């Protein structure tokens, strides 16, 4: 199982919006330049993020995108589900009726457990957590530079 670039780039887009939370909208052009991601690709990502209520747009010369909620209220799971749909390691976890052995399959139990753990981890990390992690990493880099 592998998350697509939609989730990876979408998380980076959302982190940029979180960094700018309550400072006003930020344009896709600016995010694209800062993150080195195609503006056209980002414009495809904002569609499901807006539809899921995670972001909104403002038009005009000072327009752009903003988070619809506080960074503490948006989990990585919210972002991934908006961009990928629900993540299932195997189809029978999503739809047990496709497998005649679903009720007594020990291997399926592993896939269900994996599904639950993935969702638990993704749900446990908010954009606020990512902001704090980013700040810590920047402090560590700064400390190393000062020590040299």
C-alpha cells in the first residue's frame, strides 16, 4: 500500500496554509513556488479539499486559500481521506461480501488491524502537531549552525 502524491503534496499544501493561519489567504502560485510543486497540480488538489470543508478560497487581488478550521482541528486523516478516499489495505476490509471466507479468514484479521492502526495514526496527528514539529526541526538546524 502506498499513498499517492496527492496525499503527500496535499499535506504540504495544508501545512503551508496552517503556517499562514489567521494571517490572510495565500495564493497557490506562492505555495507552488515555495514547495516546488506545479501550480496546476495544486489547483487539482484544492478541489476535494474545498469540497470536504477543509479550506476555502477568496477571490480578488488579495485572494487565495485559507484553512476553514484551526490547525488543531484538521488531522492528517482528514486530508488523506479528502484526497484519496478511505484507505483500505485490501478490498475485503472495505467490502467483506466480495470474499466468501471473510467471516473466518485469519489473514483478513491482520488487514483489519492494519486498517485500524493506519487510521489511528493518521487521526492522531493534526496540522498543529506538524507546525510544532516543523518549529522543533528548525530550532535544531539553527542550533547546529550556531555550534559550528
